[in-house]
C-alpha cells in the first residue's frame, strides 16, 4: 500500500497545481474582458513635429539565416521613418557563407541612404544576448527595436509603437505576433493556437492590471535607458528576453502591450525545429524561475497579486511537468481505483478537477473567437482545434518536462537557434534545408514507448473492475495516445 499511497499523493499534488494554474488563467480571462471596456487613450509623440521624432536603432540579431536574410533586410528597408532618425544594426553571428552575402546586400541598401551597419563577432559568447549587448555599446538610438530573422513588420510599425514612449515610465512596447504560415499544417496550426493564447489572453490579461509581462524577444521596442538601468542583457539563461523583462519591471519600468499591432512571422514547419524552440523556451522559463523567484518574492515595489501572477508566469513551462506526471500516473490510478473500494469517494472528488480542462476550454474560446470570429460553425471548428492542440501539447510533455527539469536543476546548455525556412504555402518545400538537425533525439524513443503505454491505458479501460470496464479516463488516454503517437511518428519521419 506504500507505493499506492505515494502514487496517490504525487498524482493529487500535480492535479491541484494544474487546477491552480487553470484558476489563474480564468482570472486572466476576466482581466482580458474588462480591458476591452477600459479607456486606452494615452499621450503620444507628435510625429508631425520634427523635434519630437526620436532617434531609433533597429537591431537584427541573426545567425546563419540563408533562407530568410534577403527577405528580412528588404522588409526592414521599407519601414516608414525619417532616415536621419533611423539606424539599423545587423548583428551577424553567422559562421557560413551568409556573412558575405549579407555584407553585399547591406552595401547595396546603403546606396539608398539607409544608415545600416553590419556588425560581426568572432566570439559568440552570450549568443543572442551577447550580440544585442555588443550592438547596444555603439547604438545611437534612444529606443531599440528588435526583430528576429523571420519577422516581417509592416511599413507603419515604428509609427505605431514609438509614440507610446512619450510616457517616460514606459520601458518596453511589445506587439502581437502574427503567423504568415498558420494554415500550413497541423503542426503550424497548433503552434499558432498556443501563441495566440499567450498574445491575447495572457499578455493583455496581465498588462491590463499592471502585472508583469515579458518582452517576447522580438517585435518590440526597448527604451535604451531601461535596458541599462535593469542591468543590460545577460546570457545566463536561454530566454534572455524574459530575464531582462523581469529585472526591468522590478525596477518599476512599465511595459506597454499592443494587441492591435500585429507583426507577422514564420512558424517552424518541421517538428525538429519546433522541438528545439520548445526546449529552449521551456528550459529558459524554468531557469528564470530559479533566477527570479527570490527577487520577486522579496520585492517591496509590487503587490501580492502581482507576485502570484509573476511566479505563475515564470512557472508556465513547469505545467508540462505536472501534465506529464498526471498522464503517466493515470494508468496506475485506474487500477488503484478499482482495487480499493474504500477510496471511491476520493476518486469522485478528484473527478471535479476535470474543471481544469473546462476552464482552459472556455478561456481559449475567447481567444479563438477574437481571431477567427464567433458563430456555431466557428465554435465547432474550435472544438476540433482545442482537442487537437491539447493532444499534441500533451505529446510534447515528456520533451518539455526534460527541459524544465534541466532548467530547475541549473544544467547549462547552448542556445540552439530555430531554423528558418521562408515557407508560407504548401507549394514551398523545406526539404534540403541545410540547417536541419539530421539526428533523431533520444527522447523520441521514449515517446514511442509512451505511445504504447497509453495504448495499454486504452485497453485497460475494458478490463478493469467487475462491471465491464471503467471508461472514465478513456478520453484522456485516447488524447495521450494520439498526441504521443503524432510527435513520435513526425519526429521519426520529419514529414508534416
């Protein structure tokens, strides 16, 4: 009975933590809905007045971006802003032939009157954070806009973001990510679904009530003074953007999130690229919890509610670990439930926590209809998308849990970039991309074993108990089987 007790205790703790996270998401939903009724007017720069137009530096941190480099530079060159008030830094850490092709392209753009510089390093210490810090040393701008290589800001982007810095307390203006290849495949659809939830429900829900949000690494602008005051970029975590965001807000800098300004970008179309991106984000989140926990708790500048939301924000990625624990233990729990009749009340009580899924379902619906619209047809489409997303997200839970455990344990690893493809339609092919990793992660084998494990869970529903089976966990095990099966097969074949 000792083993059964340990399983029940661990399972219960994990489910309670998921439920607490769901309640936090529900609170963010209420914040989000109330923000729609709030007055959003604020003082801004008058761009018609030449003396009010500030000097801006755009930083483009790049590394071996053969497929998107030309598109990036040509798009940035189209931004509408007085040329004598704009500086562009291409922070090029590349180690392949793109160093030379980028240099030639930059020389060509200079002939149009653009103030654009090609900055290279022989020492890539600090990776992206190191490149941004190096560029900042010589940046002329009072404000620093940052774009990753796969982002395509619209022409009026600077005119829609820079004016908010009229408020001297604002340190960052962040915009919402768009997705140019949202409908390319199931993989891109579920990535878009997850990111849309973050960029509507979470960012607005937190920002509207003055809770901490994060600069998302790209498609945003920093006040240079804010970066320096917060301690500058640091490369000791894999998510340097989250790190600097918290250090800045702990220093009382305000962040402004603009949901209505969309910055299009490209989603990874190959699962190996999505895996590396997920690993970096989730491990970086855990690293930042380890780094920021004490600072947030001890801060005298923020309310208790902001501290709670901040800690839950930093623990976002740790929810994957709780999901994984619940998933793995759910099959032993099925047998325990049918072996020990005196525990039946406990299981009736625990079934209440199906409410977590219902809360997520409701919260994400408001996000979905904000982007796709409402109505019966849209709602039925949402149901299919929600359960597809939930299944595949659970299929990533082993991979992401390993990342989280490494982050909390303080295990260091290199910054692994996400390969870019310049793909927006089914006519485009990603095959032959020179930056794709050829080796299959050893985690994939474990995901294959887990696929079989949850197939056993489906079988178990028919054989446990004396009443012809127990199908209470059957839908859960079906989603886990499909989710792990999808991730396993796609990782083996590298086909979308």
